[in-house]
C-alpha cells in the first residue's frame, strides 16, 4: 500500500505503522500476528488484541498470522488450540493459510541458541532456580554473576548438547543469555533462554526435553515469520530491550518491531488467567462458558454478538496507559447491536394474575404485535389475548409510591398492543396479605391500532395470556464481583468480593406461546425487560433464556451503592 493511500491514523500504533510504511521500512510491508498461548480460553482482553492485530493488517493491506506460542508443555493442550481457533473464527477473523506454532521452530530456535553460545553470548548455568533468583538482585541493587558464567564456549556447547540429549534431570542446568548482571533492567540480567523439562509436548511428543522460554521464542518466531510489527501489551515493555538484543545477537534477516499497548481491563470482573482458573476449578462459576465470565465462550453463551464486541473494542481504542474500562461501555455496544437485530417478544418473569371482569370468558383475540420497530422488514406477529392475563408483580402497587404510573386501585394503564384497563379490585393471600390477583375492567373502544383508540394514559405494561403462556427458565445475571477492581487483590483475597447474587434463576416466568419453539442461539428483546438469549440447555419441554443485558444502564446504581 502506498503511503499516499493511507488514512490519518486513529491511534499511536497506527501512526507508527503509517510512518514505517512511508519510510519504506520492511519494504513497506505490514505483517502482524495474534499469538495466544494454548494454555487456557480466550477472554475479551484477547478480543482487543485480535481486533488490533487483524484490523491493522487489513487496514494496511497486510497479513496477520495466528501463532500458538506453545513453549511450555506442562500447561498446554490441543483442546485449547481448538477452542482458541473456534473463538477467533467466531469473532470474525480469518488467518487463511497462516496458522503457525512456536513448536514448528524448535530446531531453528535451538540452532540460534547454539549460535549465541559460539559468540560467547550465552552459557549453561548450574545454579538452582532459587539461587538464580537470589543472584538476580533487586530494583535498587545489581545482581551477582553466576560462578558458571565463565565456562568456556566448548564446555557450554557440550553441556547444552547433553541437555538436549536428556542426560540431566529437570532443574540441573539452564541456558542463560550473557548480557549484564548490573543492568537497571532486571530482564537483561542474564535471562534464562532454555530449561530442562522432561515432559511430553502435545505436538512434538518426547522429541524434546529442553524448551525455550517465551522471551527467547517470541522475538525469533516473529522474525522467522517475517512479522513487521509485534504488538504486545504493556507488561512486555520492559522486555523490549531483551527482544531487540536477541534479534541483534542472532543476526536475523527480519528484525521485527515490538510496540506495546494497554491491555483491556473491565470493571467488576477479572482477566488474570490464574484468577479465572480459580473461579472455574473452585466451582464459583459453572465452567469456562459461564455467562458471568469475560471469556469469549461466556460472552457468546450470554448472547453477545461478535459485531458488538468488535464495535466495543473499536470504540475504546488503543492507549499507552493501563486503565479500567467501565462494564457499561461493553453493555452499551451490545444494546446498540441487538436493538437493530433482535425481534421483540413479551415475557412475564414474576407473574401476577390479572382478570378482566367485563371481557367474555370464552373469547380469545389475536392481536398484532410489531417484531422490531427498528426494522419494518421483520414484520408483525399474532399474540393471543384473553380474559385472564399475567402481568409483572412490579407493575402493580396497592399503595403506589409517588410517580408510580403503573397499575394501582382506581388507576388505568394500557396493555401493550391491546386495551386500556382499570383496576377495580385486589385479591390477597389471606396468610401473607400479598396481592395474588387484580381485577380490572377494560374499555373495548381502546384497542391498539383502532382509529378511536387515542385516549392517553401514563403507562403501558406488558402481559401474556394465562391460557396460552408457556413456562420458561430465565437466568438473570448481575456483576460477578461487588468491587469495581477485584483484580487488584491477590489470588486469594479477590474471592471475598464475589457477588452472591450474580446469578438468579427464575422458574416462574411465562412467555408468549411462539417462544416455545425458540431455538438455542436465538436472541430476543423481552419488552420492557431486556435482551435475552436462548441457552443450549433448552429442551423441547422447557426453554432456557440467559439475560444478555438490561434495557437500561444499571451500573450507575451499582457505583453509588453503599454496599459495594
């Protein structure tokens, strides 16, 4: 792509790449990569990285690889590989024929390590892991050189070859870069490049018993693939000098450029892989696809669309400093998307029986309801109306508070798509005193859609016909944590902020009859309630809906709550 054809950059990364293209760096090429480790499931933070890497490649007419950085066989598995590929495809990205693994390069990486040894830039260290940590020093004190740092090149080559041959147990030796133990950057204090691990790799089996560290494999894998811009999150900023040192000393043909950006942090949840594993393994959630989790599987099961997630990632942009993004921004993105595409339906979560006294007992009308006012092409649907209905308990108050315009004794409301009704009596439970039935009369001249139905009332409420309504299970979700930033606590203390009301299962719900055939994966707006997604747990006998998001932002109330 010519420099003249580039649009103005929308963030600092695109500005850097634009300048590189204009300067002819990398021959004007742009080639990025998305490099997940196959040791867990992707979350929305990975979605931001995907959108950035694949997005930049598309904008600059370049390429983006999918590469699995699989250098730690103790935690990696092919199941994660398949899961990650599924998530990347679901989000809408295609790597074409550019699927790679760091394990593809194990022999090349080994030869690069030998090259460093021959140059006197790497050595085999026989200190224990605890001793290496002790020798490393602190942020204010320099490290100490290992007594094995002065081994000859020949001895290092011999030991490294024997490490590869499997002569030594785990932890007996490591290969370290020889840089500067007094460097103010701890990452340059002779970092470890290879460890002995007698563990079978999920792809290479028992072919290797030494494995490169991420810091060693990362830059060289980028270079081997011809990556021009290696986009990483901010925790790798201090590793960039090591990234460049490795590429310089290995004398690679393509010296990729590492650029760091702020990772995505969302309020009222956690992104740490360790913390997510604790939540799943500890049974605090129902699995990796629990709709309360920020995993892509969880968001998908909650009913989020890939379009909404991509719009959210685009909206929050790319920053240089870490910050916490409010969950309300993510929910706004899904509301905008579903408002356009989700058909409307009526559902009553906590039914209160409503009887229209002057409506014929044996009469059933078919009323016409709009499927989506945002999209006239979605048409209309018939809904049955009868003498006995269900309304929401919250839509009736025997003693209404100020500014309560819904149903109460002597007051009128409009039933959505139907008639105006007036409450004339209340039947109560003799033991609790709670209303169990409201008695109303209706005005037959006020049916929606009729020319004469222009009388105004202050509220419209939804309903379902009691004789035709279908039972359903509704799963309502609140924030997983009661603290806005639980991630700032350690791996034990963060659990104390778990919200005991993050999941409420409502079994009393009644839905309009056509939803009995709703298929898993379908999305609906329950009028006045929110957006809901048909869960895979649904059966022919019972439909299960997950609440995707409420119709309105509820986070402001949470932020102001004294009990958070």
